[in-house]
């Protein structure tokens, strides 16, 4: 029979997780849907569940010298209204789900669920977020792109819990987030795009591009970004077709119930083109 526990402290949670027989549940907004029963009966869980959403120790937004640390059980709605939340992350969260869902959904759930269409993953990849994992005997800091290894696949072990998400403090002079869904709110992305630049004296010092829902994981390619840094804005615009041809090779979407691969690829490349031409 499936066991369910509601630990009162993080230490108690780590004790339960130690043998690897419990699955963490945060807000449950992914898990409850994935395990729903078609017969209007309770969700059909096969793993023991550890409810973490009550752990106040994991509800925080804190600054260190170089990073913002977001406790894993901080709700998306709290982050949406928090002054310290990076503005691009706030913009993305505003388009995630609805207020009712955001009141319980968490960034850590979006990360561990590892859907290529997980919206918050796009800014977290772009901002070089590190995921802090905790088990009874170990702390691990893992860059998000190493943590997520495929659709719904991560390197999080059964005895670990995401403790917090560390987001480096970066400055951009301009960024653009675009999400295409079936409707304006409460919709899973068909395709999403986030571009950011830091421009000083007309020089593009930093250029970062991330796409959601057009590959097995979020796409961020540092090699391509490097080629197009340290040039003037006009030169970057002149080389737009070259940039697009690089990303054309990385964007390999799938057909599913939300969209088809031709549409996804075309829209993703159009969003990239618009971003560059509007710098
Ligand atoms: C109506 C609706 C609309 C939605 N709209 C969007 C949307 O617009 N964009 C979007 O990206 N998503 C959307 N979602 C999906 C979902 O709300 C998000 O992915 C959310 O961030 C999941 O967070 P959670 O805390 O509810 O995760 P949960 O369901 O609790 O968990 C999801 C996964 O993460 C694991 N997990 C959770 N917390 C931890 C932790 N601390 N440590 C280790 N593992 C952990 C769980 O074991 C599970 O595998 C929507 C869902 C619904 C129901």
C-alpha cells in the first residue's frame, strides 16, 4: 500500500528520503494530473509520497553576494509578487497556469518534472541557474542544463530533495519573452522564446537565447552565443540569417496534440528573427 507522510522539518524529510522509497510532492499540480484516475476516484499513486509543501524551511527568497536563492517550496504566486524576483522570471511566471494553480505550484516542481515545455525552465537556463540538491549526507549544486537530461528525466536521486534554486545576478539592457499557447492564460506552451542582451556603447557584450518546447530539453547553445557577441548591434542585425541558420540545426521539435513540428520550428525562428531586428 502507498504510504503518505507530511514531515514537520527538513531533517525529518531527509530521514524519510534516505532509503529512496518516497517521492517528493510539492504543489502537486503536475503529479496529481499525471496520476489522475479516469473514474472520478482518487489519483492512482504507485510511489510513497512525501508532502513537502508544508516545510517552511523551504519557503524563502534570499540574496547572497552573487545569487538570489529561491527555496524550493516557495509558490509561483509568491515569486510573482516578490520584489527580488528577476523581472524576466516574473514575466514568465505571470503567463504560467492561473492564480489558483500558481498558489501551490513551485519552481522545483517545474524543474523536476523536466517537461521541454516547462516555462520557468527557459529563464532558468538563460540565467545559468544552479539547482541545490540535498540528501542526508550530501549537498550538490548542479547547473540546470546538467540536471535535466531529457524529457521528464533528471539526475535527481531518490534520496534527494531540491532545496533551493540559485540564480546569478545578471544585468541585461533588453530581453524579450514570447510564449505561444492555445490561449492567453492557463495554457501549456506550443513554443516559447527568451532572448536577452547586454549592450554598452552599441556593442553587444552579452547575448543569450533560449527556446522551450522545440527539442527534448530547453535549448541554450553557448557556442552559438559566443560567435555573435562583441559586435555592434548593426553587425548583429546584418548577420541575422547566419544566426538563424545556426539555430535551425538545433531546433528539432516533435508533433503532439498541441502543435506540429513545422509550425513550432517556423514560429521559433520567427521569434528569434524579431528579437534581433528589434534590438
Ligand atoms: C491547469 C494547469 C495549468 C498549468 N500551466 C502551466 C504553464 O502555463 N506552464 C508550465 O510550465 N506548467 C504549467 N502547469 C504545470 C505545473 O503547474 C508546473 O509544472 C508546476 O511548476 C509544478 O509544480 P508543483 O510544485 O505543483 O509540482 P509537483 O506536481 O508537486 O511535482 C512535479 C515533479 O517534481 C518533483 N518535485 C517537486 N518538488 C520537488 C523537490 N523539492 N525536490 C525534488 N523533486 C521535486 C515531483 O516528485 C514530481 O516529479 C500547469 C498545470 C496545470 C494543472
